[in-house]
């Protein structure tokens, strides 16, 4: 009796490798076809592909910068200014929306009727209205209705409100930056609140009962027992909301905040380098997303149950 091996095409491992190989070949072929068509179309229009324009003089001003910039500087410096402005919104936004979302999510489960329903109203209003509409409301109905700088309103002696924006202990935030930050924070926070609520409710009821039987107060029980377990459910969808916040910051162009998309659009209008500018924007937001995903995946690993 002879032991003959089955044909290679009946081996599932062969098809796993073959499928991946075919997918790579198809991807390369599609990219090559698109690239050739792009080059052909650009040649017909008499446009040369390249990024040499980045070294040219930008010749436009940027209203809000954290680094020294003037219109005589290059496009690459102008884009760098926009990139920093986008990073500032993303970092502050992720920090603030986490606080708002977690607070509202826990409040949704409060035994206090007023607290629970205030949180419910907040979530339903901000989650079910368009973000662009909210940004326009914050800008025109709130910040532009503040008094002029000479009649600014002081809140607690630390915060001053005027049409020039928000002043906090020597730091001034423009109305455009404040509008974008608050709009993204409260809009994304409404979605995070529901994620937090669902994560907390996913923890077995026995965990609550065990904590109460040990004499733990509700706040201590939530902080030490319930919330750490809920994080395993919360973090994956929370990552998606952080990504959405970062990408939604491109709506800054609607209120005149000079983020990377705003500066890149001005660059495109002046240079006509549509393909190059769009590639730079795509690469920027892709990099943002990959960094956020990497950091959240590392955090997700730390909260998972490790089996022995």
C-alpha cells in the first residue's frame, strides 16, 4: 500500500498563499494602470507632475500660527503651519471629548433622575444633528454674539470671553479654534457617551453585587471594579470615534480655521497642483489615523484578560 500525497491544489495552505499572491499582483496592476492614466492625462493638459512647487513663495497669509510664518515663506512652511494647527485641534479634541463622553456615559446610568435625563437630552441632540450645523451655530450664534474685546466678560477671574475668542490665564484661543474644538468635542462626546454606557452595562451584574457586598461605595466600585472591565468593550469603538474626530476636523474650512486642509486648498488654488496637493492631504490624514490606531491598539492590549 503506497502513501501518495494529495495534489498541491487540494492543500488549503497553497490556496492561502496563492490568494495573497494574486491579490498583491492585482493591487500592483491597478496602481500601475491608474498611474499611467494619470501621467497620460497630465501630459495632455501640459502639466508636469512634481513637488517642486513646495519650495516656491506661498504669497498668502495665515491668520493663526504657532510658529513664525509670513507670506514670503514657502508653501512647505505654510503646510507645516496647517499641520500643526490640525494636530493642536486633534490632541485637545481627543482629550476633552474623552472627559465629556465618559462623564455623560456614566451620567446616563445615574440613579439621579435629573442627571440621567440631562445626559440623555445632550446625547440625543448632539448625536442627531449634523456636525457642520453645530459648528456654524457655535461660531455665529455663540462666539460672534460675545461682546467686543474692550467689553469682554470675565468668568471666575480666570476666563474672559469676547469676539476675539477665549482668554485663559495668558493664553488666547481664537473664536475659530474655540468653535472647532467645542463643536468636535460635544459632537464626538455624544457618541462616546453611548459607547461608555454600553461598555458599563456589559459588565456582569454579579460584579456590582460583589462590590456592594464588600462595602464599596458606588464611585469607588465604578473606578476600581466596573470601569476597568468595561474598557475591554469600550476601547475598540472608542478608537473609531477618535479617528472620526481627527478627520472631521477638516470641516474647519467652513469657519475659516487654517488647518492642513484649509492651507492645502489655498495652495491648490494658487498652484493648480491638484493631484500633488490631494496626495499630501491623504498622506497627512492617513498618518494621523495610523498613529491613533497604533496607540489605541497598544492600550487595548493592556486591558485584555491575559490567560495563563
